[in-house]
C-alpha cells in the first residue's frame, strides 16, 4: 500500500510517499480502507515543533481516519466488513489502509456525510468537547470567548458552545468573520482591528483554541469563578494551573485530549441532530501531503485540511 512515511529528522523532505506492507488486523482489530484523513495542528507539532523528536524514522503519521472496514479480527463483534466508519488513532492514518482496535475511538459514519467531512471531525470535535464540557464545565447562559474560532478546533468549539446554549464570542481574522457568524457565534471580534481582551467585557470561559493568549493578560476578563482553557501545554500555563487551583477563584485548565470512544459517539449524535458540521479548507491528494503540512504549519487555515485517497 501507499503511505506517507517519516524518513529522517531535521531534513527538508522528511515526509515521502512510500510503498509499505498492508497491515493485517489482530484478533481484536479491524482493517480500514482509508478514503480520507487529515493533517492537523497536532500532526504538524509532532513533525516541526519538536523537530521530529516525537517521531521515529519509518513512522506513518496521521490521526483522523474515515473509510470502509474490509476485514475484521476473529474476536471483533461491534463491526463487520463493509461498515463505513470514522475514528481517531495515535498515528498511521495517512495511508491507504490502517488497523484500529475494536475498542478504539471508532464509530459508524453517519449516512449522508462524505468521507472528507467524516475524517475531519474526530480531532477538532473531540478537543472542543473535551475542553469546553469536561474541563470548563460549560453551562447554559455562559459567556464564552473562543480565540481562534476559525481553526480546526475553533470551528467545532463555536458549535459545541452553542449546543450548550452559551453566548459565544468568536475571535478570528477579517476574512473569516462571516464564516464564524455562520457557525452560530453571537458576536465576532476581528483581532486585526480590535483588541481581543477589553476591560469592560468579561466571560465565564475563555477558550484559547490556538494557544496564543496569556492568562496574565486575560484574567481580568474572567468573571468570578471563570475558567481560562488553552490547547497550549507550556510551562507557564502548567505553573498557573497549579497556583490558580490553590489560591484563586479563577482557574487555568490545560491538558492533552485523551482519545475517548464515548466522546466520538457524542459527536456523531450532534452531527445526526444537525448541531455540528465540519468546515473544510483544502483537500489534497496523498502525494501532496507534504504541501498540506506546510500549509497547516503557517497557522492560517480555516477549519480542516483533508487528504483524500485515490485507490484507483
């Protein structure tokens, strides 16, 4: 099968399309014929931000997957060959085939949803649900500020927050203002012309979906018992998370999103209810995956960047 393979660290062409062996499912695994996958900010961070330190030579990257199950292990009961599915894994999705355990975050693809749309739900949707619901405990009527509202996580965060009937203020650049409004944001701040944090505007939750805000400059915009949530995992935020948990009524919450099958089922339900949809910026072929990484690394994508497989 064809796959994107990580070749060597600190090399300008670390990603290459290579022929590798098609995996065989273990007794508890399913073999998925991949029709679409994505390049996420998490993929880019592993490759560029840490100079490949998190990636071994020969690794097939990629987390999100949508495709068709073509074989199942002898102990698999929840799925069968022919099932159309979407899911998330730690790596290996940027290939024509991938194996996932039956108990992985994996669910049947909603009818009418394209593979491209399905592939781009798991990472950003899971992050939005995790940070807003599980970490910030979002409630009906909360005032929520979402920084990076037009990104892969942010576009889902706007919709998730509206599902919980919060009042949402999205932050994005000029070209994305109308797109964020269309997702349901009650108000949109264009950060190129207006200050994001203002003294006279306060929120119950500030969700920094792109990891660019600082708690020390945002805390005055938090209401009593407000929560600052960030996708960043920096040392300053780790320290602030600790001391705010002990000393103040305003909290900092950060963390790595744990893969969770129940969370994926929740996202599927929101899609079926028409409460959630994927925003796709660009679609690349497998051969153009390195270009997709370069584009995502610039930090200006709107929604999701998809890799579409051509099995012909």
